[in-house]
């Protein structure tokens, strides 16, 4: 059925995939490989420029998808109507009609710092099912991991006392992406989001101020900027005010006079333009004790500059630079089929064979290094902690979804465990991952088999 609105609901997610996932699944069925046990791992081959780590995020939505995946009779009819599957075996349609994800999933907990070539997640399932879910898993984990990493960097630079608000809905890549961006930012340590739907669904209170249009409209009709502020406060007493529509300092002076006369209470003011460092210093002198928020295409680099300029800013609204940027180019690759390790050897895109575990070594709460080993052979050495944990078995969740506060706490702990040089926002040291002797031997053996 044609749907010009292009709105996807969870009931549509079976078709929210790339065509080749379905054509490959049909081929696997036809060749008698559909039920062969396969293992796929999702990881980033390399980190984005100037990133020393990633913060894993998006697992909750990935598990929601896997545990509810199904095809309706209407969706199957729509696939058949394309004509693309005219030669697909009849068994393919039978499998779609009764499809439920039956596999196991291992994953690092959300909020965990990871490095290049370390799997965020491993899917172990019948081949056709493990293949089919690739697109959706990459979509949610890649995007939320990007946002969580940006949010963690912003929190790290701004410091624990700063208020960080997610304002990115209007610049996110889609309405759905705006919800995921809000969630990932909150889970990585932000204090609030302006996205009302996201806040309500996540059990949070939405946060925000006002737009310049309100000040201009009310000032034009009611006589002055201060009257616009007074009108807004009649309905939202004490709410933060946006004071840079006309003359920031003049507005601050007028507010200071009203505060001195006891005519107004004020929870904060927001600056969205101009020389933020100088303006914030002047506003602080006029409005001591009033929180000052800044916005306007800010990122971690700009916040660091403002701090170096001794700006008097208590919080930041982050939008465009948070919800966009260099993508996390995560990939989802087959590592084992029917117990046979496999690897990709294409130049620049080599993958490691076999089902793997990340062993992280700590010393007094600090990460000392990671070792990538084989599930079937390697075990934790002294001081090592395995990061990948079972989260789905036989298509069923093993644990309840974690609250955002728990994930945010884990993110903060992950950041604190990283060396300072790895947390740098310019030319950071990147985490290196040691390969176990067993994994190195398997790589050599697998390469010889394909030579």
C-alpha cells in the first residue's frame, strides 16, 4: 500500500531494511543454508577523526526490534507484488510468515567506552535471521553511539557542574532520529531535552526557554522587550529568558532593576549570539547569581574556547553540532558459519574471524588496555573483565531495560576510567587493542585456508 507520509511504526520494521537482506535470505533458504548457525559482530573499523573512544549506545532499541520482529500477511503480499522474488523458493514465504527472531545476542552495556575493532554486539542465530536484522541494528547503534559519544565529550569538556540541554530536534536527520538523539544525550550525561515527545516517553521533564519570535511579537504589540518578558512570566513564572533579541546588555540592565525592586524572579537567561564570552561576563556583573545559558551552534571545541576566555556560563544548549557530524561507520560482519570461522580480507576492510570477547584490564579504576580474544578458547586473565554480556537468549530478553540514570552513571564512570590523553578533543591518543595468541593463530589459519 502506498503511504505518502512515510511514517514508520514498529509494525513496519520488518520492511525497514535493505533489499539485499531479503534477497540474501531467500538465497540462503533456496541453498539449504537458512538454518545454519551464524555469528555476526557489529563494530567500527576505525574511529571518527579526533575521537579517542566511542560510547556504546542504542542497545535498548535494538533489543526491542529483535524481540518484536515479524512479517504481516500484507507485507509479504507487498514483497511478492514487486516481482523481484518471482524465483524465490516457496519455503522463503513460509519462513517470513512465521518469522520470529530466535537467536542469542551478546553486547557491551550501554554507556561503555569502546575502541576500534571491538564488537559492540554479537548476534548468534540461524543465518537468514542473523542476516536480515543487519540494517536496523546498524541504524540504531551507529546513530545513538555517535550522539552518546558527542554528548560524553561535551560533558567532559563542560565539566560536571554545567547544565547541558539537548536542543537538536530541528536539526536531527528525521523525527525518529530526534527521539534517539534525545535519549542518547540523556543517557550520556545531559540534564534535559527540549524534545517534548522524547521527554514524556522517557519519563523526563522537557526543558527550554523561548524563541526570538516571541520577544519580537510581544514587544511589537505590547510596547517593549521588558513587557514581553513580563507577559511570558505571567504564564511561566521565573522561566529562563532569551535576552539577545535586540541589545543584550540593555535587557540585562532592565531585568536587574526589576529584580532589585522585587518585581520579578528569574531562573536564568540565555545568550544565543554575539561575543558570548564578553557578553556573559557583563551579564554576570549585572545579574549576579542568575544562571547564564549559552546556545548557537556550540560544540566541545567552542565550549573549550569559552572556558579559556573565562566566560561566565553555567549551562549550554546543544543542537546542530550534537545531533549531526562525522558518522560512526559501524559495520556488521559474518565471523562464523556452522562453526567455521570466516574473515574478510579486502584491502582496508579486513575483519577478524571467530566469535570474540573483549577483555578489559583495569588498575585502580583506570583502563590499562584491552585484549580481543576468542570465546571458545580465551578466558579472563588476572585483572581482566569481559565486556560482552548475554542480553538475549532464544529471542527472549535476559534482563529488564536499564533506566537512563544507570546508563548515564556508567558513561560517567567510563569517561573517568579513560586516560586524559585519550579524552582529548584534539589529536587524542586512541585506544589500542591487543589480539590474543589464539586469535592471531586463527587469523593465520583462516588466511591460509583462503589463499
